[in-house]
C-alpha cells in the first residue's frame, strides 16, 4: 500500500498544497515551523480520522476558514482508491470514497493504513495510561476497522453512565443514602434523616428499584457488554504484540534487557477487593472471552456502586486499564533511561507495523522528525529496520539527520509551499 498523492485545502498552515509521492522513501526537508509536520499529520488523519497532536479538530482548520479538506489517492494490491475528508469543527465531518459520499466518515477507515513515529511517542512510555490505551485502540481500528464502532459504542455508554452518576450524586439526600449502603444495609431505613428512601444500590425504602436505580442497572449492562468486547480485543492484541515488541526492542536498542508488555485490568473478580494483583515476572494475559469478561465487569460494577455514587464517576471498565511496559524486571515508566524509553516507544510502533504488515499490505510509515531525537546508534538501527517498507515518508530539519539507508526523493518545505528538490 502506498499514497500516490495528497492534497490539502485550508488545513493547518496550508491554504492549498499538493504532494505527489512514490513507493520507497520520500523526505520532507525544512526548518522548524515551515509545515512539515502538518503534511504528515494530514496523511495520518486520512488514515485514522484523528490527529496525534490535538484532541479536537478545530486547530486543524486554517485560521479564517470554516472547514478543511483532505484528499488522498491510495494504491494497494487490491485497488486504487480516492479518500476525501471534509473537517467541520463544531459540526459533523463528511467523507467520500471514490467520489461517492459515505454515511459515516469511519467507513473509509482501512483504505489507507499508516504507522506514525513522532517525538510525542515518548509519552507512550513516560505518560499516563490513556496514551497507552489509545495506542492499543488505534492499532485495533487499523487492523480491523469494525473496532471503530466498538470503541465509539463504549465511549457513548461511558459518557451516558457517567452523566447519570453525576446527576444521582447531585440529588438532595443522596449522601445519607450512600452512607447507609456502605455500612452494609440492603435496604434503606425509609424516609430517614435525609428525607429520601433510596439506598446506594438504587432501591427505594420498600426494597423496590427506584426509576434512577433501574436506569443505572440498564447502563451497567450496556457498559459490561460493550466493555467486554473492547477488553477482549485489547487482550488478544496485547498477546499478539508481545513477541513483536520484544523483537523490535532488541533490534533498535542494541543493548541488553528484554522488553515485555502485559495488559493490566483495573478490576478483578470476587475476592480480589477490586485491586489488580502484583505483576508477575512472566505476564499472564486475562482471559479474552467476552462473556466471561462481561460477567466480571457486572460483578465489579456491583461492588463499587456505592463509591461511584459518592464520587459521581465510573470506576470500572476498560477506560481505566493500562498497557504495562517493562524492561527486564522493572517498569519502563519511572525506571527506564531516556535511551531505553525511546527504544521502547519505537518498539511499540515497529510492532504495530509488523502486525499490520502480516495481515496484508505494508502500511505507510511516517517518521516525523524522529531521527533528531535519537543517538547515532539507534538512528542507524531504526533506519535499517524500516528501509524495506513499501513507502516511508520522513521529515527532518537537517538533511544530515536522515540516515543514508533512507535515500530517495527529497522535497523542500518552506513558507507553505512544497517543491521537489533537485
């Protein structure tokens, strides 16, 4: 798979730009702030419908414009395709495939697949768990686009259930009812000191489910079902990635120390107190059976309901899990050196590339100003590992930062214009 042309209209700093590409390595050269990363971001957006730099679409539209348009021509072993995305901040984005409108933009996912290496990747190792969850979910969608729907369904359920918990927390009298439930009562004392007869499980003073309690039970079931499907996919993906990460880390680090990844749930079944056990020396993935995971989620939700009502937040589910990274016997976060952290971040991206490559066409590799961040050894080893990809797009401020193994056409990027060098 490779991109033959990308055209931008009112995207970031570009009023209009067009870039023709070929298989092999292409390098975008220019000083910082000239728009190299904007081009790479646009390519990745056509692939993922999201930016690796910002959480919402508003900054992607050029100042003064009301929308941005991206067009990409893609060649794969199966077909040639044209993908078009119209970015409308504050409104629904629109997409077309081969000039025909699609019902939902996510229907174009999978037409172009990319793996992006960027300086921001260091947060995969040093940052919070949400960065590592996003890594897994983005790779799930790249490998099987239907998971975009699974992910969206879970996020919708999570938003709705959290909103309900917050509304219940704000109700008068809720504090006393929750306190009574934490003391172990199965029924509230009726209309007591707070004037309300509803306990933290959602029962009224007569032992019947209140309307709010019935609604919360419904959302519990939705969260368990949607969450179990996402969890099972993440667990299977982690198991598939583990040997690939170890291999890639050894290839790029040039140093002793094995990289190990494991999926760490934020909850466990009965008898665990809701706390995950200490990480074993050899990680054991949780079972990836959706029915079993849904049952465990239901039990965990029941155990923490009083605390959720007290805090007004959803405490159980895949939105609180983590991908644990270890180098040797120690967690990478907080213990790895700068060089080791970079090696682990690169290993995660390389493992994603290997996984997608094994399933079909090579994804397009995007290396955004990565070589400037690496020492000479890692720079050369990374170049050797990616040089054989079907298409690689590299950005650099200094030509000397690009290893000789990545030779190919070069483009100058300056002042919002892209021109082929030489």
